């Protein structure tokens, strides 16, 4: 198996078996983001504790393998982390796509570094992270989730 096909298999595996898929009953943060360039949709729910920790995270969406795999892997990366840590990961992930340093904390997310050669797909990979950034920059509230996305 080449490195390239290994990377691809990680993405396809997350696409077929997304982690933390679904919605939270009472999220403290919720957003929907859309990548019109590719038609990707993400709805992200977070439950942050009073001590600023991401207690639970769920997403649902539809779109290409890259967008959905990135969302799945993002939720795994930030679940249980502090909000400060999650913010740092957003920056690390962007650095990975637009520069080159591979931060070890990104673990298997480093597969997305391959997109440096396919800049048109970068919005697919960043969609879920953009949703996370939006959630973390909006005030906490009791959220009445909108109707679910049709998949
Ligand atoms: Zn896409």
C-alpha cells in the first residue's frame, strides 16, 4: 500500500463510518456551514462545560469524502479537550494546509497535508473547522436545533 492510498483509505474509512455523527439534544453551541464550491454541508453541535471543556461534539452533514472525513476526524480531535486547546488545533490544522509543519498532535489529521497540492479542495477540508471556530466564537446559549439536514 502506498502512502497515498493509505491516506485515501483513512479518509474513506471516516466517510463510511463517521465518528460522533448525529446531533446533541441540548448543545451549548450549534452552527451550519456550507461550502458552495463543492456543495458540502456541515451542522456542528457542541456541549461545552462551565470550565470551558468540550464535553460532547456531534456533527451531521453531506458532501464529498474530504469534507465529511475532515468533520469526523475533527470531532475526534477536539472531544474532551479544553476550548483553548481546540482553538489551538484550528490554527494547527490551517497551518498544515497552507504551510507545511506537521504537528504531532494532529495525529492522523496530517493526511490533509496532501491537499497542499490540490488547493481547490482545501475549502472542503476546512469546512468543519470553520464550523468549530464559529461555535467557539459565539456565546453559549440553550439552542433549539433547526430541523435536521436531509441526507
Ligand atoms: Zn467537498
